[in-house]
């Protein structure tokens, strides 16, 4: 008579490893976390979140010239993201309905969170917008999508030649508060500004503005000034002089009205890259 075989413990039911990959697509590190490697999952989530913010800064900052560093950062982020997905291919214990509901809730919160948080923590640093007019042509064209570095002037003063973003609603009620135009700084605080026809004079000397364009050969250019800029005020003009409403209409602009410094064009691609300023 043979001894009876001891009953074998039933193996725990698990989901397919592909479920771990799918969940990690929704929440970075979720596959590792639910498979039991909680520390690994948390590290992936934090690392990719921080790397994502760094890449955004790399792409948008005026301190980093051109698009190549940003594109390199995007490539590094994608490589890390793919490595995380590969590492999340592992069996996950069967989840109860309550666990699935919690996962859905977390995904919804993460989807809504950027809409809530961007105005409070990202917009003080950078802003993307579509250029509404050709007032800065040919430097920047209507329809170009650009990035404005809103923290650049936290560490530096505006300079001659900088292209800055100005909220138009601050100067005329005909413009909504949300409308932002780009203009070039052509006069600094304390400068004496005078315009004769198509020639800008600053501190009694004429300025050679190689970037300025006059699209209407028959336009009449009136005399402006002389005017001495008060402290912390700047004289702004569009490069496309016949199609620009600027300090010739509004007067000088206080530094507090400057939203930020134009950083880069990012669309269309054939015009993408750093916008080079022309110093005087």
C-alpha cells in the first residue's frame, strides 16, 4: 500500500504580463508596483516625472540654444520610458474589482491634474502660444508657434534687441487680456528716442536696424519724439514697421508689463529653433 501524495498548494492566479505593460502605459511604474516590486515602481514613477519636467525646461528655456538639446532630452526620456515598459512585463496577481476602481480613479486624477496644475506651477515659467499677426515679420511670422521664457528676466534685465511678449490688454481695451504680441526692445530706460520717417534715433545717433522691414513702399512715416524713457520703461517696436502697433501708439512699456522673452519657434518645423536677437 503506497503513501498518499500530499496535496499541492494551488498556484495564485495572475494576470497576463501584458497587463503590467498596459498599466504602466497609463501610470509609469504601475506594472512593477502591482507585481510586488513596490520600491521599483515608485522609483520609475518619480524618475520619469522628474525627467519629463527637465525635458520641458530643456526645450523651452532661453538659456539652452536651439532645439537639439531638447530633442536629445526627448530621446533620453523615450529610451527610459521604453525601458520602464520592458521591465513592467511581469505577472501581476489577480486584482479585485475594488483595486481596478482605485486604478481607474488614479488614472483619471493624473489625467486631470495637469489641467489644474499648469496655470499654477508651469505657466509662471514658460508659455506656448500661436503668433497672431505679422507685426514681427520676417523674424517671426503669423501662425508660428513659439515658446516664451517667462522666468528669463528673473535673473537678467531686458536688453536692446530682445524680442519680448507683451499682454496687449494692458494698453488698449480693444484687445482681450489673453492676447499676447511680440515686439522688439529698441529703447532702454533713460534713452532719448526720436523717429524721423524710417530712421530711429537713439541718444542723438541714428540706429542701423538691419532687421526692420517696411512692407508698404508708399506709407507715410510720421515724426515721433524726442522722448526720454522713464526708469524701468522700454520702447518697443515690431520689425514689420508698417504693420505693427507698438510704442509709437501706446508709449513706453513698463517692465512689469513684459510677460517674458521669446525663446524659440517650435512650429512649423522648417522654421523651428532659436530666434536670434539683434543687438544694437
